[in-house]
C-alpha cells in the first residue's frame, strides 16, 4: 500500500507540473546510520550538487536542513534550498548527463559526508520540456490527438493528447443488456464462456466493484498489487488495494490494505491490523499505521491511534479517544471520559465533558517532552495553553502552565494558580489559594474571600484586601521579597510595601505597618501598633511594648509623625487614649503639653484683669474693665507713695540686643511695693510685670499729687490775702 501511495502522489505531482513550469522537484530519501538503522526524528544537514558524471562541471549546488520522520525519511524540494552555487534555471536538462551528488551531516551541521553520486534517470517533464523540442500539433486545434485507439464504429476509446491521456466510456443506461460491450470493465475469462465474468465496471451512471464474498484470501474480491521480484508460478504479489472478506475477520500481523470490512460495515486503509472483529467498530473508519476505530461510528486516523468510544475520533500519533463522544487530536493526545476533547501533543482530557487544548513542550534536538502536559482532569474542566492544567471540577486554566485545581476555580495567565474553591487568579504568577479568593496581576490571595491586586501583594487574612505592589530588599548579596501584605482578617493594605497584620487593620501608603487590631497606618514609614490607634504622617515615634488588643490610657490614640527616617522618628502631635495632648512631645503629662513656644492668634474677652486669663472651663480671655463685670469696687489709696518707691529704667535684652534700648520696670524692685502687679512664669521661673494695671496706680498717684497741689495753691492764695490786709 505504501508503494501504491507513492505512485499516486507522483501522478498528482506530475499533473501539477504540467500546469506551469516549476523551478524544483520533490526528493525523498531514507537516512540511516553506519549500522543501517534509520535515523528517526532528528534534524540533519544535506548538501546536493547537480553535475556531470565526473564532477568537472558543477551546474548547481544547494543545502537543506531537514527533520527525519519516525522511519528516517526526509522530504524536500530540489531547487528550494539554500543556494551555494549556480542557478537552477540554467541546468542543461536536455543534455541528459545530469548526475546528483548527495552529502549528509547526521548532526544537523555542515560537516558533510559524501553518500554517493547517481545519474538522474528520470528528468521532471516540465523541466525538460522547458528547453527540449517536442511534437507540435496543428496550430489552432488543441483537441488533436497524438495517438488514438478506435472501436469498430470509429469512435475513440483511448487517446493521448498534449494535456494527457483520456479513456472514453460510452456506456448508455439503455444498453446495460449488452454486457461488457457497454462502458469500461475489468473482468476474467478463465473457464467462462464468451462474456466472462465482470469485476470492475465504469459506466455512465455508476462505478461498480464486484467480488465473491465466499472466497478466501486474495483469490476472492478485488485487489491491486505488484508482481516485481516474484518467482514463476506465484499468482499473487504484494497487495496494495484490497477489498476482501475472511471468515475469521482477522488481519494479524498487520498488512497494507485499502479495504471494506463488511462484517462491521467499516472501511480501513493503510497498515491494517485487526486482531479480532471486536477491534473494529460498526460503521467505523480507520486509516494509517495500525490505527483502530473500535467504537460504533468512530474514526481513527494516523499512527497507532485508537478510537474506543462510540462516536469517538482519534487523529495523530498514538492519539486515544477512549470514551463515547470523545475527541483526541495530536501526538499522544488522550480523551478518556465522555464528551471530552483533547487537542495537541500530550494533551489529556480526563474529566467528563472536559477540554484540553495545548501541547507539551519538546526539546528542539531530541524532541523529548521538557514541560508538563496540558491536562483537563476535572469534570467539565477546560485547559488551554502549553502545560495548562485544570484538575478541579468545572475548573478553567488558560495560559502557559496555568493551574486551576479546585472546584469552579479559574486561572488565566502564565504560571497563574487558582487552588482555592471558586478562586480566581488573573495575570502572570498570580496565586489564589484561599477559597473564594481573587488574585490579580501577580498578587497572592491566601485567605477566604481575600483579594490581592498587584506585583508582590499578598492578602493572607480572611476577607483581606491588598492593592499596590511589594518590593525586593537586597542585603549582603541576598534578595528578599517584601510584600504589600494584608495578613489579618478583614485587613486592608493599599500602596507599596505595606503590612496589616491584625484583625480589621489598615495600612495605606508607602511601607507602613498596622499591627494593632482595628489600627490605621497612613503615610510613609509609620507604625500603628496600639489597639484602635490612628497614625498618619512620616516615621512616627512608637513604643514597641504597646498592646495590640487592649485599651490602655497611656498609649496613643492618634499620632501625627514628622520623622525623617526609620532611625530618626518623632511626633508632631500625640493624643493619648486618656485625652492628654502633646505637641512636640511623644509623652504628654497634661491635657495640653506643648514642647516649645506657643502663639495664640485670637483670644476673646473675659472678666479677669491680667492681659491673658484662663477661665474655669479652660477658656483663654483678655482683660476687660466693664463695671458690669465687677463688684467690691474701691479706690486705691496711698498710690503716690507707692509710685514714689518705683524706679523707671531703660535697658537692653541680653538675648536680643538687636531690639535696642527698652523702657520698663524691674520686676524684683516692683514686687515689694506692688506685689499684685508682678507674676512668675511657672514654665521657666522668670518674673514679669503686668504693665497694663500699673496705669491704675499711676492715675491715683497723679490724683493724690494734684490734690496736694490744689491744697498748696489754696494756702498760697490765703497767705496772699492775709498779707494785703
């Protein structure tokens, strides 16, 4: 059958050659090693040279890189390789002295070994006709025959034309009673009378093959074979086209056949192997090398492919369609459950109603598998891509080495993994291992209902959310992945390199840590490790001993960090759970603890006499003098005497000489005279003077002095009057 197939292929190629003049022709050879064994499935280098007999004239040379078949066969087109010298169109085919030298490198390189030189006995017709002389028919009469055979009526039954050979069948359905004289038939005359017995008929309405189904072996039926090399007396050569029956229904060992198998109404071609009638399914079709279509209405095509299930199909090398309605296509493809489909080398659809579409990677030299298989083993699962595997029920895995291993899991992207129940992993390297979790763009979701989005993000806690990216930390030549990680249940991280490790904790920004339950860290490098604390800003100060799950009054409730680095941490504002507030201090000891100078832009009026006063409820006010706010009003006495004890001075501040000369009092000098007007700053112990209230003393002193003046004036006037009497 193989020889017949080659002949048929040659005819088809020849017909193509007549259509137009090609610059090349097909060449086929078997490459063997020095032990004579075929070199199978290996890339080889080939150089061929078209020359004269002794090699003095080199017409054309080219090289090919080809891969041998499992039987060591290589196929290529002479004229279609890498040209080394000459031009294919310039080869002198009409000289008839064309020899071809073949050189091979089994390693696929260019270290060639000469295999031999042989004369080309059959030059492709079109190449020869391109330059050779030929018989010319009468111009304008394209149907003129070069050679004819006519019947007694003068009708042409066989003719050779420029375009080819024609056989004319003049069978008329009305002339069927005329037997072999109508149409075209092949028959036998041995032991028969005039008309003989018909085996093959081509008529106007049909083509028919007739054989005796009670016969045995090749003597019964219809066959096309060859007799070359047979001894005298042998009545049967190698069979290439054979339609026969056998009482056992067995063909073992395998034989080259094109055959109808009436026992099962089936058709088989190629190297047919029937070990038992059960090896052939009813109304099945098998073609290739020992392929078997065992299921009802099944088909198996290729090299040792098997279609076992009813309505199943297996195509390729060692393809297996095992169950009903299964389909396997490719080298080693397997569809083993009902309604399963496997496409590609090594693809396996193992689950019910599953789809495996992809191929196993192979080494480019040995062609051995070097990656995992594409497998859909879960019921109703779907695997698409090189090495994709969907092993859970209703799981989907799409992409190179994508894995969906749990119920209704979905993995999309190179090396993505969805191993949690109903989990989803989208994007390269994404991992969703928690049940009902989702991982996107290389994220990792480990907790139930967790979600991660971004490179090196991790949502490890239940219902956790991590969005952003992690980073790679390098120290002492070693690299460590630092994740944007939400590991606490219901925790949230958004940004780069954040960590939220406790229940309901949140970290947002750049490399923040929220390690207290229900704590929030927002900013850059801040740490919220106290229970229910909120920290914002940059690199805040924190106490590593803070409780992450208990309310402690002395621990921070709200912090604004203003540090510059992990080694230089500080707080701009600290609010303790006790309500104490510290500005510029991490450990306030009063309700408002300010470490530094304070400025108050606005203060309302109050009932106190000092320039700035604090009311009982903590309100600051300026001094007022409204009579409606006063009681026990009394005029100052002896004011002039007190004023006379005071000393007004000019001075310069030691720390601020640039302020120039100033005017005022010395607090220590005024305190013995008017202690009400002198105060001491509790913060630093320095004394001050209430200059505003000094005016009241001065007013009364002036009044006392004016009274004295008036009395003196009255005395003077009286003295003047007395002197005039």
